[in-house]
């Protein structure tokens, strides 16, 4: 392995996701395994600018694999968007002797790190940590499995009250511009309809679908609505539907940031552990300005341009299956 890299730093940025701590743990312990010094940067790019950096050891990351959130904290940084902010961050990094970075986050995190690499040439690797599962180049992002399981658990509970009161529930889930959480939680939760940003469903189409269920004596219905859809929020859609379905007792539940918290599932813990180790090994093998991914159970390293130029794709087969099962 190349000997140029001796001091690695890891940080988390953007929205937190269950499994980030498992990824931090993996980066720290893999670095130590390969006899490298490892540092943690608190509060992402903001902490990099403020020089909020500490050296870590194997015990620093003990008992965190099961915890949600991120022990390194996260923050948005407007200052890092400026050349002056990035220069200050670089000076702090170099003053600690750090010669490589591992970032855990989503596309906003990657965009900042790419700019940092282009300006200063520091080796960098990204680990995809976001519940949205909206990054090309990997089948799954860290946190997605946990968030989807959280939604399914909530949907099961809401169904109990929907059945008891003949109610139509609209349940809004996160995902930003991605319908991944909505599609799979909708299938697992038996939703009557799933509304996602990638596919437009008009109010008329939704009403026709619900009306068909009413004709077949369906006593209650659940509609999963992904945030960021073209038809508006769950509140907007529910208001429109209520005008045409006066006999339904319509309710709205917005799950919100509930989906970002909680202990990561075994899947996210294992995924994060693998990706954290792969990130360190990738750096030591000379890779830079790339994102670690797992495709078809194989490790891949995707360059920044590929990640940013290829939009995420939804699972069209899962969406097709959801429509078959929602009758």
C-alpha cells in the first residue's frame, strides 16, 4: 500500500442517518488496523473551519455501533461554500498533518468535498450516508433500511386506527426528491396508493383509485405520500381529496424527522461497517475523489462526475408490484 497517507480524518455532514456511527467506527478501526493515525472532525465542514478536530483511538468509538445519529455531530456550513472558508479549513487540516479525508453524507457533502479536492488536491473518499437512497453508484445508502423500517412500523400502527374508524389516512414520508422510502414502505404497509416525486399522479387519478376500492367494500385506505411530489404535500392532497370524498373521515400524519432517528437495523450496521473499511482501503490504494458503493454485493468506487451527472433511479418493478397489490 502507498505510504504517503499516514493521518486520516473522518467527518459527517448534512442530514444525520442511522448507521453513521457504525461507519465512523469502521473508518477509525480500519485506520488503526492499517497503522494510520485517525482524527475526527466535529460538525462537518463547520468544524473543519473552526478547527474542531480531535485524534481518535479504538476506544473512542466503542459502544456506538448501535446508536442513531452521529457522535461527530453534523452542521450545514455556508462559510465552506466560499473560497475563503475552504482555505481556512485546509490550513487547519494541514496544521494537524492530516493528509486524507473520509466524508460520510449525501450529495451536498460530496459536492463540497469535490470542490475541496479540486482546489487543494487532498485525497478524499465519500461514504453514502442518507436515508433517501438517492445516490447512483450504490444499491443502498446508509440509513435507508432503518428509515423504511421505521415508516413501516408507523404505518402498521396507523392502519389499526384507520380500520377502527373507517378512515382514509395520508402518511407523508421523507426522501426529498426520491420516492424510495415511499415505494417500499407502501408495499410493506399495504398502501392503497403511493405518490412519489418521480411519477406524477393527478388528484383525479388518485380519486379514481380510491373510488375503486370503495366499490369493492374497502373499509379504509392508506396513501403514502413522498415529500417533494408534484401534487403537493400530504396536507394539500388530502384537502383536495376530501372535497370529492365527503364520506371518508380523512386524516394526515407527517412522520417527519422520526425517520432519521433510532438504532440502525442490522443491515445498516453491516453496510456502514463494510463501507467504512472500504473507504480507508480505497484511500490507501490510491483512490481519491470517489464514493464507495456496493452494487450487486460487489464493492465499487464511483468518481464524482459519475455520481453527480447520473440522477438516481427508482425501482420501477417495485412500483409496478405496488400497483398490482393495491386493488
